[in-house]
């Protein structure tokens, strides 16, 4: 073991004593027999344990408060606000106040004097404030793992983000998509890193080229719209777009509408995923125009001079087959990695992963409370469940 991974619980198990006895022995406090104190110290040295924040925090005056550190972009994202409310609610159940820390962080010593523990949500490996928070001398719980170097142990509540994106990619494929795209977040958080890696690995495993585009971690709808418009213009074969950043999916929908892509169907030329009113026969390639004189195949645009307006029934000298509708372009499936008001209230409603942010905040605060009450080890990792909510944007029922 190394000093980073060895905990008080490891020393206690090896020495055959309780964790509180180890704490007292290493700090020279409490009623611990000298022989026991010597044995504990010898075991700690043998395992490579060094007294650090994990030891210092156990014998300190309580402040009755815990700190919450959120990403700098959190103030405009619905996900983090719900997470914070859940964390506050759970902390109050244990009689603890929640202190929201400035995004820039503060010196570890000053933080340790104000709070009993810390919640650090979606820590970025490149965030200069995070190392000081993790070694502030108080228990720390991270929401998702910290991928950078850390001086001391920290607990974590994690989601299986690779599995959630895999579920979205599998879903749009089952609905008929053959060329999916992922607008993945930039940055060095565990969530962003997992989504980018999963988009690549899923494509390799399925023999499908996933069009991966990187957008800001907290991309706005306008940024998502611009990226989607550029993507679909350059690569019109893309038939599904999965958008990661919270609240940005409406931008994908606007880009699709502007380019004449019908969201929620794989129509516009006999696609496989949605109902588009096509009938028998061999459908033409998307965008093929059937000329007058010969009745067009279902799903094509019958022309005789001026093409009809998008969405109208195609008319010409020879009427089209019954049910044929002129469509402006091939369909497009749209999904999101984070559910929220923007996805539920969109038109059409957007299929999304519900990360249950309020429950996630509660889970993080609960683990911190358990560590403070000595009900859990300081390096405990717990898992948080998500669900896939399928809606009309992927041709699924609301």
C-alpha cells in the first residue's frame, strides 16, 4: 500500500484494534495503553501510513457546517441547482449547515477552520483549487471521482456515465440510426472524460463511426445549435445527435428545424426508424426527386415546375401515391445526456438520461454525514443510479 491509499481503517484491521484507538494512538490522546500505542504506530509505519488530513480531522472541534464546491459554470445549470438543494436538505437532517464555497476555492487551512467536511462536485483535474480542497484537513466527498493527483483519501459517489451514454447510443441505433453523433463536453472531469472515451469505444465495438464533436462543458443552446448546424451541413448522413451539456438540447432542435430535418423520425426517403407514411416498392435515396409523368414512390417529392412547400402534399400532373407527403429532408433522432426542464419542455420532448440530481446531492451529503459520524470509512465509494427517459425526439412514446 501507499500513503495515498492506506487509511485509519487499514491500520486498525492490521493492528487488531478499533479505528478510534488508532486515531488516539497516532495523536497521543485518549486512554490507550503504551504497548498498544507502540504496536499501532509500528503497524502504521509498516503499512506506509502517514498522519494527514484523514487523521487530523478526527479530533477537532465541530463547526456544525459543511462546505459545497461546485463547478464555476454551475450557477446557470439546472442540474447543479437541484443537486445543491438535495445536499442542503440531507445535511440539515444531521443538523449541519451548508456553506457554498466560491468557485476559485480558498486556502485549505482557512476552509478547515470553517467547516467539518467538504463536498466537491465534478472536480476538474485542471482546477487549481481542488488539490487544496482535498487536503484541507477535513473529510471530503467528491461527486464523481477526481482524476488528478491527491494527497489524501477522499470518498466518492459515482454514476456509471459510460453505461448511460452506451444506453443512449444503443437506443438510437435500435430506432434506426446508422450514423450517430455525440456532442461531448470538454474538460477533465470524470463525467466529460467518460463520455468522450465511451463515444469512441462504442463506435469501435459496433463497427460504427460515431461523429464526435467537443463542445464547452456548459454549452449554451446557441453553442449547441451552431455546432449541430455545422455538423449536419458537413455530414448530412448523420441521423442521430446526442447532446451532453445540460440545457443545450433545444439548440440541436433549432438547428435540425433550420436544415429541414424532421426530429423523431428516420423518414424522408424510407429510413428504418420512424413512421413516415411510406408504402411498398423500393424507396429512392434520401433527397431523390420524382418527376411528373411517372407516379413517385412513397416518401419522394413529386415535382412539376415549382416544388411544393415543405410539409404539403406533393401535387403534379400525375398524382402521387396515396399517403405520399413531401418532406424537406431526412429525419433526425435527438437525445440528451442530462434530463431537465429544457428536455422535458422541448418540442418535441427530448429523450434523456435522468441523473436524478437532487437524489445525487442527497447521496453525497449522506456519505459525508456518515463519515463525520464514523459510520463510513473516509475512502468509501458509493454508486448512484440513473434512468433513461425515452420521448418523442427518438420516435418513442412520451
